């Protein structure tokens, strides 16, 4: 069995140099290991065990975004020192695992169906009805399309003619789109901000804080916190995407980290860096939850897609 390590010694898996510098500034001694997905080292599980034993490291944390971190987290799980399990991260980053979790709970799920092939997905769309959202879970980028009319389905099927599954077909929930950014330490979730995301064609804008009332903000925060509890997410940054429909919030996506632009948006609106806040909290500092004190907006364009109406 691995001997107990020093909780101030931290192994960061997949972390950038600037992330490691923030951890050092919070008082940690830091070691870094590239993601397993990068191909280095050749045996990441052995490397994690060796580093944690040799340096008496007490905590292992992966700060990367998305499913690429899963292999590294599974390696860290074997040491018993991982702050967040691979299983919890998979539930937040794998669209199929997320929908299964939501369906089992029943509170915030949109109707969805998993299919093994594009033909089955097209049939599921016909049964579900339009509009519908189809996610290609077998593609590296999780390509997603909104189908609103029969012609869209025909075009989508032609675009995916030679592609393998799985696919996820989901009802389209009408309503404004929001993102809740959260930071979790020791299983306690701190809701950092609620933003409003809008799209016009390929242009996506996100506003922080979201221009909605306190009751709606409370509903969105509550739903996001419930998902993090369901996933058993114990430590790190996460974001939850929700649609506020006529019958309350519906969760349509989630991920670890702050996504492509969340960190930049939070720094602009509230003047704080989420990673710095994470390491200070891990160090035991009582950090007051930052509140956005000015409105910030960030915009980006979606990359071109072969399939209809890409969904942000």
C-alpha cells in the first residue's frame, strides 16, 4: 500500500506551466505530468505511482478539460490520492454517460435516445419529431446538429453517410441557454457565475452575469449543484449548460474546467482567476465567493460544419 504523502505536495496531470505556477503561489510543492493522451510517458500509471511514492506526494489533480483527462485520472485513481475520480469526470464529459445519469435521476433530463448507427439515429429523429438535436458521439469533437425540418435530416444523413456511431438523439428544448460555472473542493460546490449564451448563425456570445432575476439564477444554480452531486464530483472546476424551459431548467451539457472561454469571461466580469481560486481553496484558505461586479461579454465563431445548424 502506498505510504501517506504530504498534502502540500501536489502532482498535476496535464497541467500547463502557468497552472503549476498558480499552485506554487498558493503554497504547494508541484510536480507535473503530461496527459496520457499525449503519449508521454509510455506508462503513465507506473509514472504516477513512482512519482507519488518517491516524492511522498499527497494529492493528485488533473486540471485539463474534457474527456482527454480520463486516462490520466484512471492512472491516478490507482494511487488512492486522486482528488476527483475518473468515474465522476466521465459522467460530466461523456454525453451518453451524462444523459444516462440524468434519466436515472429524472429531474433535469430532456428526452434522449442512444443509437449505434446514423440510420438508427435518423429513425429516432423521425420518431422523436422535429426539431431535434443529434450529437455524433463517435467524432473527436462531439459534432452536434440542430435539425428543424425534413430537409435538414436528409442533409445530415448525407453528411454522415460513411461515419460510425454512436449517436445521441435528443429533443430540442425551447428556451434561453445558460452556463453555470462552479468550483468544488471536498465535495462542496461553489457557484462562481451564471452566464447567458446566445447564438446567431455561427456567432456565439456569452454574457456574464446573466441578465435574469434572482429566482431563475437560484433555479439554475440548484440544478447545476444537483448534477455535480449526482456525478460525485469532489474537486475541481466544472461548467453545466442548461436551457430554462417553461417547466424549469433542463441540463443539456456539462464539462470539467471552464471550457474554451469561461476563464477569460470570469476574469473580465469578476476580476478573479478560477484556477488561482481553486488552489487557494485547496490550501485551506477561506476564500469569499467572488461575485461579478461588471458585465462582460465574449464572442466567438463556430467552425464550419458539413452538417446543418451546428449547436454551440
